[in-house]
C-alpha cells in the first residue's frame, strides 16, 4: 500500500492532484463554470490561469442575475442577462468558484 | 508573471477593459506592468450615454485592481501557446513551494535552539 503511494508521488506530475489548483490545471482546454462576485457567472473554455485565478476564457457566455423587489406588491422578480464574449481575461479577485459546467448547461 | 507576459504580447491591440463599477473602456493597449495596470490610448467609453464623464479623455491609466474583465480579439490570442504556458507556470510555482518548505522547518528549529541557548 505504502509502495503504491510512493510510486504515485513519484509518478508523472501532469496527471497528479495534490493541491486544489491541480483541479483547475486538469480543466485546461475544457469548458468550465466560473461563479463571480456581483451575481455573475461565466461558462467558457479555459485557456490559461495563474495562482490568483486570473484566467483567459474562450467562447464565453456571461450570465448576470438581477433580483428586483417590487415595493408595492412586495414580490421578487429574478431577471438574467446573457451576453457572449469570444475571448475574455478575467481578474482573479472576483472569482468565487471554478467547476466543470453542470450537465443542464 | 504569465498574464503580464501575455498582456505584453497584446500591446498595440484593441481591447475593451471592463471595470468593477461597470464602466467599459475601449482603446489601444499602450503598456502593462506586473500589477496588470494598463495604459490605453485613443479610448472611447462603450456606453457614452450612461457614462458621459470621459468623452474628452483620450489616454488613460487604469489601476489593475479595479479591472473585472478585459475583452480581447480572438485572432491575436494563441490559445495553444497559452495553455502550454499555463501548465509550465503551474509546475514552476509548485516547485518553488516545495523548495521553500524544508528550509523553513529547519530554520525554525535552529531559531528555537539559538533562542533557548541564549536564555540559559
């Protein structure tokens, strides 16, 4: 058991996951879902990232969620705005989470 | 340093910088530094009706920390090169971390030993 573990550690570093950012590395050239501050979400192909989670994404679809409260009727309405950007740099300080896209999208 | 190098390759290209206050500025990338501050020339604000304050501004400096997005033109971006560079960057930062770990522990032990030694 210990031997396999050691062998794993010495194995090729390209497919190994030992720190959280390795999961992001394995998403390179894959479509990913990024949740951002300010009720924004992105879906796009990951071309580059760094330790701050700055990223370059291709074929991006951005979804902005706007919740409006009507004070007279006291009801909430949720509106989403979608837009497409062919190539986008995203600054890492706005990133909340990175994940593979959900199957519905 | 990956994105600093990347943006240096984008100097001279048309970009749209979207700020955290929703202002979007289009212009030619003049220069970039390690904090990803940008200098743009020949700028125009994307939604001038909503943001008329900068109509007469031609050149500007943008502090990196207020940037949300930079929209780029796809033909100027070599995606295969970027992915390779990202993998190399990931590997090199990991190696730096591993190299810095063992000496830190060793230094601490010596520091404690020296401290106790000097007290007695």
